[in-house]
C-alpha cells in the first residue's frame, strides 16, 4: 500500500475511534479548534443543547456557552476545571453546568480544546421546587369523554395566565389534581405549589397558617416567627381548597390581601408584598351561601375570575371503565394479586351507580373488590353494599364459568358483619379446600390467623346446628 | 369518545391501528378505499360504547384472515364480510344487533367498520386482542370461554365454508388450513355472543384509541419526537398504560425465515446516541415477540413491542424490516385483560417458544432501574 | 464521435457534450422560460457558433421528467380503455382516487373480464371470448384509444394479459398502443393497474412530444440515435421508450445520483441533491443508485414505481438554517451503514450554501466541480439496460436455479430491446426474495442487465 493511502486509512480509523469513544461518554463533550469553533460534539451534547451535531459544528463556543471566559481559555490553551457556566440550548434556555477544559497542542501550538460538562451541584430553583413539588400534570387527568377532554383543553389554555381560578366540583372529582396540573403548565411552574385546605384546619389556626406570624405574637409562637402560606408560595401558586369553609372574618382579610397584593403577619407591623397566583376550589354552592350571607359576594367576584367546573363522574360514565382499570392495576401491583375481570352484572351496577364520591369513591370500590373477590371474575356480591343496594332482587346470572357460590343467599338488603364474615370464610374454604393445608391458605388469604379461623368455623357450625 | 365514524375518520383509524400491531396486522390501501366508499354510499357508522348496547342483542365479530399480499392482488369487494355475517346469523337463527372487532391492529380495524357500513349496523368500541396476533383463537373471547364456532369464511367469489366445532383450537386449525385452499385470504365471522358476554370478555375503547392515535400521528407530520409524544399521551390515558422508550438505534442484522407463510426470525439493533453500544435483539414471528438487551429481556409479548422508523415515525412492520434503518423501540403495556393468566395460556411466552414466564414491561424496567439506582419519573424525553 | 446529453429540469435545460474518451467537452445551461425546446435550440445554436461539429454527435441522451404531465394536460384527446381481469366484480374501479384534472384529461373506459390467476399461477377461471366480445362491443371506443390490461397475479402468470393483447390486435388492428401490467412487476393489483393506465395515457402523448425534439435535431443536422433515461438511470432507445413512458418519469434523480458519484470519484456515497428549493438525499452503491419500490402518488393515483430511494425535504425557504441542516443530517444517517461512514456528496445548482455549512465531523463532505451538471453527466455516462421483475411459484419440476435462469434470460432480452449490444451485456444484479405472508414457494426475482450502445 502506498504511504498516502495508509495514512488515509489510519486517519479514517482514528476518526471512527474518536466518534465511538465520544459517543460512549455519558456527559456532554465538545471539541473546538484553536479559535473556539466547534468541531465535534457527542450524542449527550446533542441532547443537552437540543441540536444535532451538524448544527453545533457551525457554531462558535460563545454562541452556546455563556460565562467562564471559555473563549479566552481555549485560545490561550489553558486547562481548567469546575468553571461555572451556563449552557444555552436551542430554545435559548440556560442550564447551569460546570466545565472542564483540556487543551490540544500540535507542534507546540494551540490546536484546539476538549470541553467536558457536568451538571452543576446546585440550582436555585430546584431547591425551591424540591420543597413543594407538584405530583400531577395534565397527563394524570384520565379520561377521554368529550367533557373531560374539553375541560383539560380549557385548563391548559388558561394555565399560562396569572389570573385567579375558582374550581368548582363535587368532592372526589380531582380539583386539586387540576390545580396542580395548571401550576405545572403555568409560567410559575418552577416555583412552589402550596396548598391549604380551609376545612381541615381549625378556624383558630387558619389565619396564622395563611398569613404567618411574628415572634411573640401569641403564646407558643415560634422563635423567629413563621412564614404563612402566602409567603411560602412566593413565585408560585397558592391553592386554597374548600374555600367555602373559610370563616367570614377571614374572607374579609383574604379579600383585602387579594386586592392589595400585600399581607401582614399576625403580630407584625410590616406589610409584605406577595407574588402568587391563586387557585381556589370548593364543592359548596357559593351562590346559595352568598344569599344566606355565609360567603362574601365581593370575595366571590375576586376569586371567580376564571371558573372551572369539574364534572361529577356520573356525567362522564364513558371514563368509568378506564378509571376502574387504572386503579385496579395500581392495586393489583400493591397487593401482588392478579387483576380481576368484571362480570356483566357487576359492570352494569358500576355503570348505573350515581357515584356520589366520584373518583375517590372509584378508588375505594376497586380496593374493596381487589381485597374481597377471591376468584378472577368479580360478581355483584363482591361489590360494596352501596352498589349492591341498587337491585338486590336480581341474582347474578351464571356465565359459562361457574361462579363461586355464596352459601348464604341473603335476601335482606344489607348483610350483617357476621354474615358477611361467614360468607367470606366459606368462600375461602371452597377455594383452597378444607384440608389442613387448605385451611392455612384460606386463613392467609383472609388475613386472619389459623386459630381465629378455627374459632370462627366452630361458631358457624354451632349456628348452623342451631338454625336447623 | 368517538361516537360516529365518517369518511374522513377512516384514514385515522387505519393509521392509528398500525401502531397497535406490534409489527403485524398487515396493511391495505384497497380496504381503506372500500371502507371510505362504503361510508360515502351508505352513511356514517355508529361506534357504540359496550354499555349503550341493549342487553338482548347478539354481537358478531368479523375480520379478514390470510395473506394481505394476496388480498391486494385478488381484491375484495367488501360484501364478503356481509356475507359471512349473514351466514352466521342464519346458522344460529339470530339477527346481529352490532358488529365488533376481533383484532384491533392493521387491516382488521377497518373490516368491522366496512361491514357495519354495508350492513347498516353499529360497531361496538371493543375487540378481542388489543393488538395483532397470528391466530384467531388468540383472543380474550376464547380465553374466557366464548365459542369460536360457528365460523364462516368466504372469498371474493362468495364461496363460503362453515366450520362447527366445540373446540376452539381445532376450529382455528381448520380455518388456517382452509385459507390457503381458498386462494390465500378470506373474510370471516365468528364468536357470535350476547351483549353480556361481550361486556365481560372484550377489551373496551380500542377503536376510539386507534382513532385518537391516528389523529395525533397525522398532526405530527412525520416528526418522530412528536409521534412518540402522541403515543405516550394517548396510551397513558387508556387501559394500556404508559409506554417505555426502550432504545434508539440502527438495525445491523436481520435473520428472516419464511415457514408456511409465517415470517419469523430476529433482528439485531445497535444503540445510537445516548444508547450507544447497547446490543439489542428483537425476535419476531409475524409480530415482534421478545425484545432483549444482551441476555436481559426487556419487553415480552403480549406486551406490545413497537418499532418506529426514526425518520418518519411510521411503525415498521415485520415484513418491512431493512438493514441500516434507524429505529426507535417502544414497549407498550398490554391491556389488563390480555395479561390475565387465562389469556396468557393462549398468548404467553410458552406459546412462542420462550422459556421465560411473562413479566410486564413495567416490572422488567423496575428491576433494571432498581439495579441501576435510578428513579424514573418520566422515562422519555 | 460525440455524445450529447440533454437534461430537462423544471427550470433549466443543461446540455453537455462528451467525446469518445468520455471526456466532457462542453457544458451549457439555459433557464426554461417558455418551453424546454427553445432552451435546447439556443444551446444548439451556441454550440454551432462555437464550432462544434454537430454532425459528429452519434447519441443523444434525453433526461426529462415533469414534461409528460404537462404534455398530458396540454393534449386533448387521451382515451384509455382499462381492462381488468380478475375474480371480484364491482370492487373499486380503476382511477378511483384520481384528481379532477386528470379525470378530465384522461377519458377512461373500464371493462371487467372474468379470469386471472392464483398466487401459484394456476388460473382462477378461463377467459371467455364471448364475454370479451360482448363487453368490448358495448364499450364503443374511439379511434385513438390506447389499452391497459391488468390481470390478477399477472407477474406470476401473464398469460391472460397476453391473450387479451392478441384479442385487442385482432379486433382493433396492429397499431394500437397496448400496455400490459405484468411488465411493471409489482404486486398490488390497483397500484399496478394505475401504472399501466398512466403508461397507456402517456404513450398516446409521447410521440407528438418527441416529434418536436426530433425536428429540432434534424434542423441542426444531428442524425443520432435518441435514448431516454429510465427511472433507475439506465438508458433505453426512444423507440422503446414510447411504449414505456412511465419508466422514464423519474429519471433525473437517478441521473443526479450517478453523476454525483462520478464527479466525486466515489463508488459508494451518500448524495444530497439541492435544486428547485428542494433537497433529495439518496445513496449510490458500487456506482449504481440505490433503488426501491416506492408508493408514489401521482395526481391521486397510487402506483408502485421502481425509483431511487430518496428522502425529500422541501420548502427550503430559509436556506441553510439549522433546522434544514439537521434534517439533511438525519436523512444521511438513514443511509449510513453502521460502522464506517460513507462520504457525502453535494450536487445540484443550489447546493453550495448547504454544502458550505455542512460540517459533518465523521464523514468526508465533497462538493465536486460541475456540481450543477450532475444530472446531465449521470445521464450521459449511463449504460443501456433493462430489468424485469417477476414472481415465480416453485414446484416439483421448477426449482430456484431454474427460475433464476429464466428471469436472467428475460432481463437480457430487455437489455437488447433497450438498445444494448448483445455481446456486451452483463447482469448487474439478481435479487431473490420471498413474499410476505405467502408460502415459501413464491419467489420474487428481479434481474437487471446492461451493456454498451449497439
């Protein structure tokens, strides 16, 4: 082989080697020439800067990294490490990183540099967010019914504004989930999300929770005082749940705070400016409360800038199936049990039910079913009483598979605890068998000790004897 | 929820259903055109929620089986589907109140809609597989004891065959052998059942999901990042669950064998970008069945292994595999009904010759994350 | 001995002249303002002024694409009789989704005949002469109608199409243009049928289009064989091309790819063509453009055409922006093999800006001299050739080797018909693949053969 070809082959091999090695490095790496023009960038770098290599190689280091005098260091051929810099990505967002530079020399002249970046060990905003993280986003609001889809769209639309939102809806419909999702989509998403449930806190403490207090303002006050929720939510969102439960005198105070955008701590003299976006929620009928004089009309108007109505579950029954299976999946994972199938009758009951507790009630019902139904097919008898009440007279028809028989066909509407217990025990024995081993398994699945099982069985036999 | 299917919706159903195919399902432009024409000439089709159907109705699932390649040459008219529907009705002395899906992926998302348009019946928003499977006994209907027979098959010349059997597997076997003798493809109707059984054994909302996927993907205009976002969003908000982005890489080798018309083999993928140097193998048998990184299985059928063309976001079907193609691989959890032990007896790893027992993609990844000490809040982007 | 290459693009005409040592002699370009013909005339005039002996030109190679659609629109009476031979009646008719413009331009009469074959080549049922007579009498076709015949599984067994072709000649005379779909190879009845119909429509338009070209050449005293570029870059005599116009519709891309490879001196490379505010990224393997069966939508008709595999990026209004660069890069990655990267060659008259900003770190980037003439050069340097694609059903007596031999022989015949010198013909490629979801006995075989000018 001629020398030039050999060199060429060697160069090609080295180039491939560099490419592969760079791609294996798990942090962003960039190679520049002596002037700072980008020559190479690895895949992680592409992800961080949100640009492909081809776009990066047309840039100068100063266009994509701010601070740290990087350009000068490159030109001078000076090594350095732990230089704080800001990486500017394709959307012009800045990210905090630390940079390490290793210069390259050819024939004693600066030929370029290799820059390696590692994530900065701290980040201001991240600290804040870690204290008050948001758990939910719009993806957590499940359902494809027209009504929930349009509500999600509407909420996403108003999220980026700073306007106050009043969320209405029955309890258990997920008002806080909406509030969190809106926060996560708003311009304040890097700030805290602070919630306060007005119904959960005793009236006497509500004021100090909301506005904070100064040291010495009452007996038991903390040294140094305490920040109220308004202050904690600075730069973010304050969620006032169950606003309908706020006492009138506090409503007045809240109104003034919303108007002036300033608070006064209890026992304090200074007014503190606030920087929050307020989202309030209630299941109560505020309009009726206004008429009764239990809610201030002026506060209502200040809160009701953007009203959102979260529909009750019965208005979006199409979503029931998805919700049931979602909770069942979670529950099955938690309990280590297989997911269950629902019989047509059971499904019909679930479907016809009016769900006063909405989504929270679905979660509870699913947990009940998963715990109680031993077989793979959930029949009506395994539903909680509230669902069985609908029409107890219709017995569950047999599917092709024989259902687990209930020994007590109780025509009464509600079984007593004893009767239910008996039913469960007998079902379990039927499933696992009456041998000693079977009884062990039955006890385990019922969550009771063997001794307890034996005691209960004795009781049942005794009662049977009596009833004969 | 989607309630009415109009002509413009048809391409979206066809598009979305391809993503649920796990590499199979077939594709046919003709079927799409026939369905559009049927709706244009006979009116829109009602898509019914399983609970909006009367208790007393009979429901008959329909589809087309066999080689789509042959079907694209020896083309259907659409009326074959109505023919088989009527034949089952006659055999059981019933009238169908609605049509349902058997296999939501590929061409069989359209066959029930086409049948419904021509027969002026509604389609129930449900199917029996939640994805594509090779045999018509690989359904939740069969797993939960619905009889496959009476099964009627017909070709484009309206030559039909009726199969009666108490044993679903036997009936499927007869059907499979008959298809080639019928010229390569056949329309079929089977699993006639009453509303109650449909409610208990079918996977709900799969048609609506296919439509939503198709609608979102079309808006993405072949930008794979956007396509994956659509898949993540729509599938998370469904009975399937959140997909997992498994890897991104280049296909470096394909081994493919054709046995009795079944495409089986494996492809080797090398990770690219942040997945560099990862070695992946995906085994397939008409559909992708196992996805493993060296010795570790990451996704296994019946969970859906979805391979996307990195340049267009289109799903790559097994017959379209090509060396050098850059692809992204997603693992989509299968619907809960498909993961039950009864269904796993029919479609689980044993049935495709794998020694492993089924583990859902979520837990396979949990194990991996636990080892790595990584928490995965968002597994993508 | 000179060879003249004329490359007709959407906005310009390029001409190059090469001598027998395949050296480029002369290049010129004109913008197309009114008609490509006037551009051509101007260049020929210029060449005459420059003292080039036009009578020395022995081969004229024309590479063109979109003119045909123009030709279709401009012509008046195009009537195609589409005969479909199959077993399903009243399925979708041909031309089902075609645009209104085409529907107005191409009058279509559809005739369905019972017949066709199964995948194994056995007949579904025999053709019936009386059905033929009855339906053709009812059809009442005009004098100038051309024919397109499509039969189910004709790529496996073209008998029915060939029989009907004979019947057409018997009934309507020898001079009718008949397109038989099996010669377009692909599996998929409607797509193949559409290709056959379009071919039949174009074949009534092409002769008049090229009459003008011939006239101009005669004017300048050029008595040369005229060759047209095919979709795969091979050349075909004009006499044959008028029967297969559809094989020449997409030739420019193939020519640009071949030209790029030649100009850059790289047998294996990835090519980026930039012109008319569009980018095409394709690949050349061993000097030959990489082809693929692609589904093309031409005026609403879907058809399968065998053309170079390209990624197209259009609406490049913002020049070489980051976004465009990234899309080009991603497209090249599609073709790059897993390990050693191939060089990337930029051609096309608008490629300079992007080539200048495309600093691929790991592969060679080349913008060769004469980059804007890549298409003309590729056309001029192409060999004459032909290809066939058929489906074969293996059986007891017919094994794999035998069908491959059969296919090869047919391909060689095609190359000769295209104008290649018999003794110089060589097989370029033989591809054998099974058909998805069809038993193993079905094999799809594609053979390409090429040679020198006869």
